[in-house]
C-alpha cells in the first residue's frame, strides 16, 4: 500500500489556485508529492456532485489531505478537505508552509530547499494580514473582475467574444445538473440544488448582457439597456474605485522589494498571483517587466501610483525611484517559480 498523499484540485484560470501553485514551487515540493487534479471551470466541473461533496462552495483551490494517523502505510486511508471560503487559499498555503520546513521533511522526495514563508515577527505578521485582507476582499477578486472586464460598448464587444463560450459552458453544466437531479439520474440534496439554481441565475444575468453585446445601444430593448448600464456601473466601480484603492493601499503597505522586505513570505505568493491576474485583465502579460506591467495597469484604471521605493539597477549602477508595486513585480517575475509557471 502506498502512502496517502494530498490532492490539490485547481484551475489555472483561478487566481488563488495560482497562489497555491506558486507556494508549492517556492517550498520546494516535488511534482510527485502532491497529486494535482485540474477542475475545468469552463465546463462546470466545479458544479458536479462529486466535487461539491469536497467543497460545497464549488470553488478552487481545494486541498484534500490525509488525516495525521493515516500517514502510516498500514493505516486505513482517511482524508479531509482543507477549505475555508472566508480565507480562500490562505489556509492551504499555511498548511503547505508548515508541512515542509527546514527542520521537517517527512516522506519528502525532494532535495530542494524548504524555506519558511511564515512571517518571523509580530509586526510582519500584522503587515501580512493587512495585505491579505486587501487582496482577498470579494470586490477586488480577479476571479470576479474577469466577468466584469468591460466599461464601454467597444470593449464589451471584445469581452463578450472572449468570455461568452465559457459562460455558456457553465450555464449548460448547471442546467444538466438540475435536469439530471429532477430525473433521478443523480442524487443531490436540497442544499446542492439551491446552490445550482443560485449559480444559474447569476450566469443567466451575465449571459443576457453578453449575448447582445454586438448591438448598438439604440437597437437594444429597454430591459437590455438597463442590464448593460448596470453592468458598466458595476465594472467601473470595481476597477475605478475598488481595484484602484487596493493598489494604492498595497503600494503603501508593502516594504519592498517583497511584501516584507528582502525575504519572501506567504504574503508574496498570494500578492504575486493577484497582481499577475489583475495586470493581465488590464491588458498586460506575465512576461512584462515591472515598469511595463504597472504602467499598463495605471493606464487601464486611470491613476498613477506614488514612486516610493528606491530601486537599484545592478547593471547600470543607477538608482531610480519607482512604485513599490513595480519593484515587487520586478522581484517576483525574476524568480524561477514565476518563470516556471507563467
């Protein structure tokens, strides 16, 4: 009998899944130490009964870990799902950090270093909590921003072309789940059925906007005009107020070049994943240098971050003032974990 292993259910489209994957790389876990199972969000895999048994919220990442007394090869395998919807990936990252340390590498197959990512002082812990509270706020979640990433008729057309197939796929999956449950083909609790119905309503509302995105406003029915206007109001508030405010706060809170200074921490893997997804939604790429990434974000939102960090160019031996977020992006994008993933 082989030793039970943790199983990570994830999606490369999920920002918090990417944070966990970065943590795995930074902690030096070998590829065979944690089983990885892709959850296809575009096909609605996260709405299946089997996945909802693991995580009733239908979200990724979800880490299923063996109980402590099942680590023995002769023990009966028993698992629990590690998920806390309120803190998203934070519980998983903390678990991964504690499970592999410089002092303990039980049953590890990796010879890579196992740096401790947990903040070492009370002050750093407080800063970490502040940063994580900012980026884990529901209204600045890139996984939600991805569905409201258009603020006028022109960008809405492009946005609809790119995202409609995925939303339609999820809608189809939800309809099939409800239909199969009503026909008795699958067994689902009342709680699960209500979850499907809630998600179906949310999806239908978004599809109603997307399916008429190619029409000029003058050609829209009254209800469609109202829905489009509400969509733009929500999008502008999210990007122009919430995301802008989050970036300004982060630019003040992080020390630089990493969140807590020179040493990587748990705050960095989450912040890096958040920053990458937000920049991509704004039109940048993971391959951008720090200056390009942040200027793209600033241009998209319509603001300018304070240049409050002294950066040194080792090659040119020059000193320049940049924003802390630019310095952070430059530091993270230079790491092997970032290059391997993105």
